[in-house]
């Protein structure tokens, strides 16, 4: 037997000692005690929670660590020298950390070496008290349900929770309905609760009802739901409001209440309103449950239509197809009414305690058809007879005739009938649509005849058929018209000779015979048309020939002896019946080997080039421009010299209205002799020395100054004048006109002395009269009364003194007739004398 080595024995001994020591330390770390602490204990603090008992006398120092001491919640617990655990504050079972048990470590240290000899675990359980009431997730729940909502179905779900310990009565609560407003007799609300499997502190409450909801009885229900816990010392609760809005549905059928309208329609009228049907409905006005929908019964021909007035909910019955009095004088109908929403009805038959009530629901539980519940009203619509238009019998006629018949040939006779039953009218026939004027119609008999020779090949005929319309017009009020249609089918005659489809051919110059196709057409039909016979006329031997001579399209053969250039051939073409025509065929021959497009070039040579066209256009434009210039020159106004009055000193109109000036005139005596001074003889101008100041009489404030020179005997004339302002434009205008007139005044030189003497006397009298008149009036100097915009205390102007001169009618002799009219109005006493 082998022995173990010494080293292995030492290892085993050491491991045994370590295991024993570790097991000894683990026993010292066992939890030796646990305590309980009630949350929200009001104190006073500190108070003793309990004592940790140990037998070792050598332990003299205790220490606590963990939750409630140096970990959250801190500062709540501590231990004294004797091992008593002390509480220094409140603890909360519903703390944020979710701590329900405080876990601590107790250490006992040796008094000699301060080493930890004992480490124990202590658990302090927090006891919950009922300090939280159940709380709803929402304070108000609001929901909308249809009044057709069935009993036993969930109406709304509420959610409540309690933060207290759900394992105790403090965290357990019940949900109940405390009140329902208004108090219904046809419905009963109740609530059923269940716990949330995910969160034990939450509970659901489902609200149900038994019976039938009715919008007309209650549009809204307000339910007060209470959540109350089962606390032993005190019970806490809270409430939430549940609002249930009832949505109106169609639980009331509309009923007919009346009808208005004529109830009759004239025959052939459409789109006419004949009746309005009134209904009543207890559902909410404007809702789909209130809006009516009407249905017509007994209208097999679908002559009527009914619509709903969106505002009044009335049924509007209208005629959509024409009615004929001769066929029916009235129409019986029945009209039913329903709503846009399907009908629903719920009525309570029996109330059962703690169970669903017995209710009668339509249409679910009833075997009755909903259509049988709809209200129906009978309606009779009468038809009024009116004037009917004549009717052609038959309305369409077909006539087959040969073309080219003589004008006036009778084609057919139309017959029309008046369909009125109570009205008898006469009518006449008139022609309607006749594009090419082919026919005439007898107004009384309806006989249709040809108006001219009819041609089948007319462009107005389609497929050998011509269409015309005829009218029958009665003498009713209003006059009505019936329409008939005539189709004229024309049979063909051989009245058209064949013709070439194209009368120009291009061919190439060649040593061998060349060929080109030619085709003839004939407007007639078979057998009066193709195939045709072709025959070349004239001297064409050894030059041209046709192969074959019979057919619709044949070949024109050119022999090699034909030279290049333009050739005109004559071809006789005959149809199958021998009707023929001679056609001219233009053939262009050129050498295609030199220029492949020689045919095009030869064709262009016969046409006007672009340059020639531009020259023609330019020539036309130049001619038009020259005509316009001649017209302008001939229409230019001729400038004529304005004939001036030969009298010296006439006033010239200057078209100015500038204010005039006041002039101071000083008079002196002049010699009795009249001096006439001539100016330069080259200008043939004679001037008279006279200085006057002529004042325009049409405006007292506007004066025009004109200068002349004249010497007169024994007269007071102005020696000089002080002029404050002069209208330069008027003076310049006068001088220009005066110089122009003086050239022409040489013919009157012999009468100058006489004219000047008379003019001087007249002017002198006028000046003396004006001066004397001015002296009779008081001259008022300008006076400043106030500035613009400045208020005046006493706004009074100076008094004006007007001399009371006697008025004499003789004064009107030299005045205008308007002054005479004014005098008659103002002084009739003097004018009557």
C-alpha cells in the first residue's frame, strides 16, 4: 500500500481549516432579528423601535449601516450603546424608491482592538396605513353612443387605482354608481369592475345598461361613479363623472300631414311641379334620421319623379315624361315615405332584476318587414288637354324614281292627322329642309312634286338619296307643327361621259418605248361606267399608242421617235354604252439621264419665279404710295390771307383774359391843323399819330391798350400816360395785324383825312364821357380788414354809398337790348311811360 506525500497532507489540512473558519464567519453574519415600523408615525422622535440582544460581553460598540441610515431614506434610524434601535423621522410606504422593507447591517466591534467580531443583518418592514384614497385616471369621462345601442354592451370604461398596499384592505376598493341624472324609467345603468392583471393597484370599471335608450326622452346622462377603499380604521373614497351623450337615430317614422299643389298637368309638359307632400318627424330636425325619402308606386311608365326639399323635408312630385290626354286623362299613384337612416325601434316589455330586461327591438326581434311600417298616401294626377301638333301618317316616306325626270313630276302625297280629342283644328303643309330646292308641296293636299330636273350625281345627294323634311302647321293657339320626312332614291342614267382623272403625264426621253399610266373616271354607276375604250386621235402613228385600249387604267406608250418637250394629245374615251368624250392629255417629255428632276424644272419654267413675284408686289406697293401722295397733296387746305377791315384802329381778338390795368391820362390842347405823316414808302404804310386808351367794355377789370397817333383841332388829347401793366401779347398781336393791314390801306389814302377826323371826334367824346362818369363816383382806396385765417371780433365792412341818380329811359339808347330787358324788370314804373 502506497502512502501520500507529506506536501499533499499539508494542503488538505490547510483547506480544512479555511472551510471551518469561513463557516464560522457565515454563522456570525446570519440575520438575528427583524422589526416593523408603521409609516407616517407622528412621533415624538426619537422613539425606540427595539433592541438587539447579544451574549458576548466583550462587545462594547454597535454600528448600523444600510437603508434608513446612510442609504435612502437617510437619517431615519440609528443605534445607541446599549443596542437599542432608535427612529428619528417618518417613513412612507408609498416612497418614490418603492422600498417596502429597510435592509440594514449590524456590526459589533471588539473593545480592545476595534475589530469587527460580529456582522448581523436586520430587516425592518414598513407597515402601510390607509393614507391614500382611490384615484380615478380621469375626473370626467365623456362618451357618445347611438340610441340604438343594445343593452349589455359596454358603454364606457373607467380606470381607478390606490397607492396603498394592495395586499391589505387599505389598497382594496370598490366601484359603485352613486347617481344617474336624469332618472330614467326605460334604462338602468350599472358598473362591473375587474382587476388589472399587469398592475394590482389598478381596477377597471365597465359601465353597462339594461333597457332601451331614447333620444326623445333624454339626450344626455350624467353618472357619478365612486371608488371607495376598505380601510380598517378609516375608509377613503373619490368620485368621477361619466357623461353619456345620446346620438339620435331613426326610431320615429315620418308621417304624412298634408299635400299642396294643383294636382294636374298639361299634356306634353315636363319638368312641372304638380304636388308637394308634407310630413312630420319627431327625430332631430336636419339629421339623417329626420330627412325624408319618398318612393313612387304605380308609375309603370316612369313619368313622375319625386325629390325631397332639403329645407322643409317636403316631397316634390314632378312630371319628367310627356303625358297624352288622348291616351289617359289621369294617373293614380301611391307614395310612401321613410328616412335616410334605417328604422330602429326598442321598447321595454319587462324589467328583470339583476339581469337583462325583456325588450322588443325592430327589426332584429320582430318578424315584421320594415317596409310594412312605412306611411303611404294615394295621389291622383289629372291630365289637361291642349292643342296637339298634327301627325304625319306615315312620318317617313321613301320614293324611288329615275334621275333627270321633268320638273313638276308628282312624287307622292303626304297625309297628316290632328290628334286632338276635344279640339278640332285645320292645318296646312309647308316645305321644311330642302337644301337644293328639289321639291314643292301643295299646302292643302300635301302633294309633293319635283321643282327641277333631279340629278343623281348632285353633291347634295348621299348614296343616290336626297333627304327633305315637310311640316304640317295647324291654326291652333299656339300654332303647332308636325314633321314628316321624304327620302328620294334616284336610279342612275347614262348621262355622264368618262373623263381623265389626271390630264398631265410626264415621261422620259429614251431610245426604247416608255410607258405612263392614264386613268378615266365616270360619275355614273355600272353598267354606265368602266371599263372604258380608249382611242388616240390625230397623227400619232409610230409615236404614241394605248395598250390595252379597253379598261379603267391603261398604258400610254411613247415611241423612241418622240422628241423632248410638251406634247398635246387627244384621247376619245367611251363607256360600256358607247357614250364618249374627247379629252386633252398634256405630256411632258425630257431627258431624265441628264437631269433626274427635269420634269419638275420644266414645270417651274412655266410658272412665275419668286423674283418676278416680288417685282410685281413691289410695283403694286409703289403705285399705291404714289396714289396716296397725290391724294394728300390735292386735299391740302389752301392758305388764304385773312381779309382785314380797312378801317383804321379796329380791335384784334387776342384770346386772352388777363387782368387789365388802370391808366392815368393827362390832357393837353393841340393845334387845329391835322398832320399826316407818311412812313417809309417801300412798305407803303401810312400811320396816324394818335394816342388813346381804349377800354374793353365786356369786362370792367380787363383792359387792352392800343397805341395810335393822331392830331385833332381844339381837342384834349393825352400828352403822356403812366401805364402800370401792358398785355404784351395783345400789343404784339395788334402790331402784326396792323402792319399787315397797312400794306393794303394805300388804296384808301385819299380818304385818310376824313376818316381820321371822324375817328378823333368819336374817341374824344367817349373819353370825356368816361372821365365824367368816374368823377361822379367816390373813389375808395384799398383797405386791409384782416389777414386770411385770422378771426375778427366785429366782422363788419365799411358802408357803401351809392348816389341815387334819377333813372331816365333815354339812357338805354346807346346800351345793349339786354339792359332794356333788365330795366323793364327792375323799373317797370318808368318803362311804362
